[in-house]
């Protein structure tokens, strides 16, 4: 049985309206393609992407730091309360076929570093501020020859995502 | 949005045909009720329950020890490769609304202990051998006043599961 | 450089005076032999063993569930606040050359199950009540041919520990 | 009982002679002050710092990704094989009173991000290359008002470390 691909969307847990708008659109796009939306399950970008996936008829999976399902945002269809604190960042990344970064502080930075080490394709929205913007287009260390994919618009991020997941 | 309840089925990773048959039937029952089947994602009871859920039209979620999606059995629809080894037993349990134990060695014993501490309802199949049979009906320590629910038949396990999830 | 052997002492976090007395004596014995005392770093048996090691001039290492060093008992010389909740049980066991079980509820049961799977020698004090007493002398599943070593007195536990660590 | 302070040294697992030399000197300095050297327990900067601590008469604690003590470098006096893969980066940071960064790729980047979120003081050697040099002096996100402390020489790093640990 072919499983559906899983796309991790990472970014700020605080609310930045422009970043949330990008996340929402990406969540809908992910759902429309039949992929599973994976996120850290909390607020901000995570909630907006989950809402997009949910309203688009898809599945939003929430991988939480805490040991309680109550920590999840209301759009999560399936909840994994890991109970392992921010060590769960590592799991978020391993659960991804592709990672999409929107804005983001040090939580996002941590997940980008993990994604790099795990060999996951990373698409960073270069118009979204935060660590996603700062690292878009960069090679992070000697482990890989490629670079973080830089997407300057939502459309470009969607094209990159589709290119990766439809050709795998 | 109301999420669907999540049922963790635990038991042997090795193949015991009678235990696998119970797991398969439980997986189908879980899917038929619209619940999500959660398992450790590997062989034996985990695979049989996942197959039951999948063939019943439901979602089988696999929470793996390894860091690779390739470790999952072929019936997993959504895969979480935790990368944290058997520390993932803790996450399996936290992701459960109810735990159903079928047979089982020390991996299952570990998860029953975690489930007890996390306050999760536990249904143990007393006809299935292993640690599930040994602990069915027992109170494990001072932390709880109740006991592990003992189910002597598949029908009884299904009734107990339905009773818990439909009255919550 | 030869590192010193590491002995994990597991048991109740609540205070049972007789169990704590065993733990204290074992902690002193571990220190007197130059071994490192590893524990979960909290109260009860963990604190008593740590106190024994500390007062015996040894090193008590505390591996905590929480993300704060403040959770450790006052006898811990080195503190590892894992931040991963009770998933840290897995780490406790992996950090052990030998495991000694005294009394214990489901936390101890969980660690015994992990120790069995990790192939660690386990000495259970059969006079100490709890899961240590219940499982002393037993073979837990098909993974191993040996049994949990049963020690009926403190002296016997010390002899068994010395026999394992001095012949490795 | 007053425990000794714990200093985490992070940096490349690959060998860069200049970075290793800094790490070795820092390890000796940490030992000379009676602090515990914490590291990820592997090669490169981790091994050099552990060797410095060991040869300086101190304790080198190794917190490993793998489940086997054999992964540790030969200078580790106490070994914690976490078995949780690179999720152990989170534990490294929580086990630190202060973090010292020397060179470093994405593993180091991940740990700096965790250290920032955990509120730990971070000293980055600005003459050591890698992510330590790139982030020295920077504020990483809105969570903190301070910056990563930039040390341009080994002496400066030692002064900063002493200033933090002797005034706490």
C-alpha cells in the first residue's frame, strides 16, 4: 500500500499575520494534493498550516512537546503528545518527506539544523522573515552539497514542493 | 473540530498466529468505529492490527523506534520514525486514548507500565498469553485504584473498548 | 583510560524506610568499590542510594525526567535533566553496567523491562517487596535464557554485584 | 551538598586541529576549576575537550546519541548512552550551566538553538570558524534580550566562563 507523503511545516509559534497567511495557504495546498500536513501542533504557523490542511479536507498531524493532547491546536486531526519536550523537534523532522520553513525563531532554527543532518529537502520562504529568510539558499555545513531551496513567493514554494514530491 | 479517538494496540513483534488474529480483528473493529489505530509500527501484533485497520478503511499510524520510515510494516498509512529507540514506547502510550494489550513480551510489559503511570485505560486480552494475560485484572501499584481490564474474548475486548470511548 | 563501572539502582520514589535502608547500604557499597552510582535522581530509593554513594565518598549521578536540575535530590553530584519525561527510564538503563532493583512500582517495572531488552544483568532484592520481589528469579520473555538474579539479603546482592563487575 | 558546575563544550565531530587545540585547552581549564566537562562524547572538539579535562584531573561526562558505551571517545570517565539519536542534543544543553561553542556544523547549530531557548549562557569562540564564529555576538530571536557572548581568544573565553560560574 502506498502511504501518502508527509510535509512538515515549521515556523513561529507566536502569531505573525503574514507568516500565518503563508502557512494557511501551504496547508491547503498540501491537503489538495493528498499529502499529510505534519507540524509541531501548537500556535502561529503550526496552527495556520493545520487549519489550512483541515479546511482543505486533509489530515493535520500534531507532534507535541508536552504529554497532553490538550496542548494541540484545534485543527489537529491526529495528535502525538510526545512528552519529551523540545527533543520532539527531532521527531518532527524525521516524520517529514519534505520540510517547509516560514519565518521562525530558534525552534525553527533547531529544526532546520536537524533537517539538514537528516538529509531532508528543505524549502525556505525567503519573503517570510525569521530564520527561514536568513537561511534560504544557503549550504549549512560540509555534510551536503546542495542548499536550502529558496522560495520567494507562495507559488514558488508550491512549485518546489510539487517538484520534489511528484518526482520521488 | 472533534478529533477521532486513538487506540493503541500493543503486543509481540514476533508472529504468533492466534495473537495476530486477535489483533487483526481488533484493528478492523477500531477502523469500523472511525477511531485511529496507533501501534509501534513493526511486525507481529502491530502489523496485524495495522492490516485490520487498513483493510477496514481506517487509518493505521505507526510510531517507530528507528529514524527511517522503511522500518514500518506495509499497512501503515502515516509513519512517525521517532529515532529515539525504545524510548518511543513512552510516546506510543501518550498517543493513546485507550490501550489494548495482546500477548506480549518485555516491550509490551514496558508499555503497560507506562500506560499505568499515564492514567490510560488498559484492556488486556486474558486469552492471548504473554504479559497481557499475566497482568489482566491486576492493580499494578499504589498510583491507581482501578485494575487492568480483563477481556476473555475478542467480543468482550470490543465491548470494553466501545464502553470507554463512547462514554468519554 | 579505564572508566569506572556504572551501577543503576532503581526502586520507589516514595519513602519506604526498609527499602531506603537497603538502597543506602548499596549506595555505600558501590562507592566503596569505586563504581559510579546511577539513579533517576529523585526521592525514596533513588535518594537513599545517592546519599549512600555520596557519604561513601563516591559519585552519585542523577538522570532526571524534568528539564531542571532543581528536581534532583541533594546528594546528586552530577545532574542530567533530560527534559524527556519518563522516556528517561530508557536512558537510565542504557547507562548501567548492572541494574539493582529494590521494591518498586510501575516506574521500576518499566525499567526492569527495558533492562531485560537491553541485555543488562539485573539483581532484584527478593526481600524488598514491590516489583523487585515479584520478578526476582524470573525469566521475562524469550529474548534471554537467563533469569533476573534473586538476592535474599543485602550481602547476597553485594556478592552478586561484585561477582558481575569484577569478572567482566 | 554543593554540586560542581557543569560546562558543555560543543563543536565539530570531525577533526580540525585548531579547533581541537582550543577545545583541549578549555577542557583543561574546566578541570582546573573543578567543574565537570560535559560533551556529546564523540570525536573532534568533543574528544579534545574530554582529553583536556581528563589530563587535567577532572571528570569528562559523555552524553551519546547511540545506545552503546562503545561510541564514546577514550577520555570519557562517565558515559550516558542515551539511545535517542540526535534528540540527545537537547539533553546535552539541559545538562549545562554554561555552553561553550567552538567551530561547528549543524549539530552545533542545533545545540546553540536549544541553549538559546533553555536560557543558558552561551560563549562562542569567534576565532574558531563554523557556526560558533557566525553566531558570536548575535541575538537569535525575541526570546532573550542578551546576545551570544563573543570570545576572540582562548583567554577571553576562559575569563567569560569564570565570570559566569564564579558569580552565580
